[in-house]
């Protein structure tokens, strides 16, 4: 897995997360776990080697009282499209 912070305009930042297929399967299973147990959470953590950057990401089920500040967009390419 690799994660990188991308610098955007006006001070905004993006996170690029690259996963192997087996890591995608594991992420899906962890998401299914927290969907079943909303009190649970998990982390995607850095090995903290090399140049300092992103240390970790915590994944949890937000409460209804928490306001959204992000949303999902569509896939970058239509299914079956080759780069």
C-alpha cells in the first residue's frame, strides 16, 4: 500500500491511496466489520520511514449528528475502459 499527500490550490490537500488487490479485499472486510459493529474502528497506518508525511487514517462509522464534509464521486474511467 502507498499513501501520498497531494498539495492542491488555496491550501487544500488530497490523499492518494494505492492498494494491491489483496489489500482491497482486506479493506472491504474491515468496512464490513465496522458496519456490523458501529462502535468499532480501524486505522491505516504509516511505517513512519522515509520523508515525514501522512501518519495514519482512522476509519469509523460517523454519527448522524456529524455533518458531512466529503462525498463520493464516480470512477475515473467507465468500467471496461482501458487507459
